């Protein structure tokens, strides 16, 4: 396939080449080239934009973790020693990338280009699931289900949105059990919801070759469980988890 | 003294090449085809939000707006970043939410059909960013990044010059049906091409940091995910060499796409691999929309002449049926 441009065998100005090409294609008049000042201006803007689009994934994939403003390391009673506090290195940003991002971040944010492209990296991993049982005031189950669930969420893109919700919700230090629980309680006019946050690990090839199904029960583990009652609206506390939140889109040093 | 002339000539040649690359007018056929397909993808993506609009886009929902805004605040800052914006951050009522949503769907539909293309392209981009920011983080993924990228560049050029109701309308009014080569169309296409190169480069660089991508076992992780699986590929469990070939080929393709896609001999190979990889993601991992959106972006590397060879016959028949004239 030829290159994405008018065929021109000379080093003539783009306008002259365009004229020949346009004529060759039967146009009634040749396309007017951009004047030099427009090309200079556009070149500057294009360079800026390309640098910005390059800097965003560069920063996203090299910057250290960023913690939410109210992050505090949790001391879990079952752990023998407290969780390590964040180190100073965790807040330091790479000099050049940090400088670039401090200039370009508003533009990148505003254009929704401030992200990385780390798909299935560093390695493909298992999936997180949110199971729920919703109870009425009498303690009867009103509804139950999970996110994601292909039987319940269709078409595929709708299912995928729920899969992303379950995958992302525990990553940012949100009090997500209260949020999800509140939403379920309101939808079903219920009194209590039991949430189960689970992880479905990937089977090894050897396990599958020996007959393990991808959804074998023993591949699932419960990470945490929560009971949310009507009236639990405190979103201020960090999620009662022990994972350090990873980078938040748009928020990089 | 001996260096000045060669350097000046080199800089002059660089500027000429830069001009040729960016500012040569081209037939907007490729851009128009991308508009037609990306518009359809935008329409479908956002139509799906209708199934739980309040939950994902409303002011409360799964992750309330104020919590998303809290996350979008830089460490140490008091207020969320002004640059992370969305119309949905300000909508509180259900009726207004649905009104904006339905209007957005109308915009995406108009963009797909190429009606008031210039205006709807800008509106589509602004709306796509609004939806994306509302669900980032929470329920976003690569599809949103691809959609916004395509929408952003579509608004830079005459994306409704071909294969559009705008053109049909011009024909009906008796205006010339000749489509002029356009510099802005070339700029838009070049930006899609470069952005795509950046996407694949950094995707590849991120992958090579993962042990399973280095070792050649990562593709197994993709096919062994029950939640992603849409076609049973677990037979690969007994074919570790094939898994390794697929894994290493994926990394190689992503890392070197930015170099090899520009050469006329290697471009067909790179595009064929794009079809295989994104087609595989769509077919075997259930991400039909994401795979399709990335393939739409890869169309930017097609020559306008190629696009016209495929699409013009159909476009001609449609215009003949609608206005009694065949577009050229």
C-alpha cells in the first residue's frame, strides 16, 4: 500500500503537489494549501499534542504510586506487625516526566488522554467479583446476584462494565461496600445487604489439561465480606482493606 | 563554515518532509469511513449506559460523583482538578440526566450518519469525554480511551465529506458532488496513526515488564479467564509452544508497530496482525467493542484510494436510491 499522501515525485510545496493530485483525481480546482504561518502554528500545536500524548502513558507507567489524601496505613489486629508506612521514595516523581506532567496534565485531563495503555499488564490476572444478598426487614432474601454475571447482565458490553466495576472498585481507597450496599438497598427498598468480595484465580494449563473447569469452585476465594444496613452512608473512611491504592487516572505526580 | 550549509540543507529537508507528512491535502475518504464506523461505536457504547444510567452515570449510583471527584483530586489539594470535567458532575435530577443522555445518543447517531458532521463531531467528542470522566475510575476500560481518541481526531477534519447524509444533502441541493482533497483530513488521519503507534508502543513496553509476557505464557492467562472467555480456547492448555508463539508475537507486534507500520512492505503484515490480535480479543475474550474500536483506528493506515475502491460502489448505489444521482 502506498503512503497516506498524494503521490508526488518532487520536493515541491505541498500545495503544488496537491494541485496536480487534485487535478489527477478530477477535482474542478486544486485544494489551496495552508499558508506558511498556518503551517507554523499548526506544527507547534501538533508537536505539543504529540509530546503530551506520549508523556501520558510514559508517566502513568513509570510514576510511583499515589495515595489518596486521607490515606493512613491500617494496623490489622490479625497481623503481627503494622503495615509499612509509605516511603519517601513512593512520593518522588521522576524529574523529567514529573516536570512534563506538571505542565501537560491539565491538557491531558481535559482531553481525556491522561492514561496509560497497560492492557493485561504486568501479567494477566484473575477476576474480582462482588456477590450480594439483599434482605428485607423480616430477614428474608429479596434478591441475590453477583457482578459480573453473564446470565444477568447482557449484552456483553453491559456485562463488561460490571466486570470493570468489580475489578476497579477496591483499588482506590473508597468505602465502596457502603456505596454498593446503599445502592442495592435503595433499589430494592431493603433493610440489609450482605456483600462478598471474591477473587477468581486463573487455573494453570496443567490443571485444565487434567480436567479442571475454568469455574471450578476451588478457584474462588473470599477476600472480604461486609454487612451493610440502611443508614450506613459514611463514605469518608478508607476502604477496610489492606491494599495500597494504585495510581488513580488523572492523578499523577 | 563547512558545517553550516549541510546543516541548513538538512533542516530544510526536514521541514519539507514535515510539511509533506502533515500538510499534504488528501481525499477525506479514509476519515469519512472512520467517522461512519466510530460514530456507530460511540452510539452503541453510550446506548448501553441506558441499561443502568442512574447507576453508572447518575449523581449517586455505584460510585457517587463526589467520591469520583475526591479521587480526581491531586494529593495535598483541596479541590478536584478543574481539568477533569464532565457535564454529569453537575446534573442532579433524573429528568435532566435522561434528557442529556438522549440528546447525546442523537448526536452520536447524527455523527454516524454524517448529518451536520462538523458540529456533531465536536459535540460527540465533548460528550464522550463527559461519559468517560464520569466512570473513570469505576467502570472504564480501553474502549473509552479508543472512543475518545477517535472522536477527538474526527472533529479536526471534514469527516462528513463522504459517505454521509451531508453529502447526500449537498447533492439534493444541486451542489457539486466533487470532494476536494483536504489538509485537515490529512492532519486528522496522521494524528490517529501516531496516537495508535504510541498506544501500541507503551502497551508493549508495559507487557515486557511482566514475567508471563517475558516467558511466553501470558496468552494462557487471557484464555483461562472465565469472566473474559467468550469462546472456549482451553484446548491451548496442551499446546504451550503455540501459547508462547502467540504471546511473543503479541509483544513483538506492539513494540515494533510504530516502526514497521510506516513501511509499505511491512504495513500489510502489521495490519493483518492487528486484525488477528484485535479480532482474537473480540472473538475469544468477549471484548467485541474494544477489538472493533481498535480495528477502526487501524483503518487510518488505509489509502483513500483503497477505501474508495471498497466503499464507493455501495455509496453510489445508496445515493442513487436516495437522490437519483450516483456520487463520484
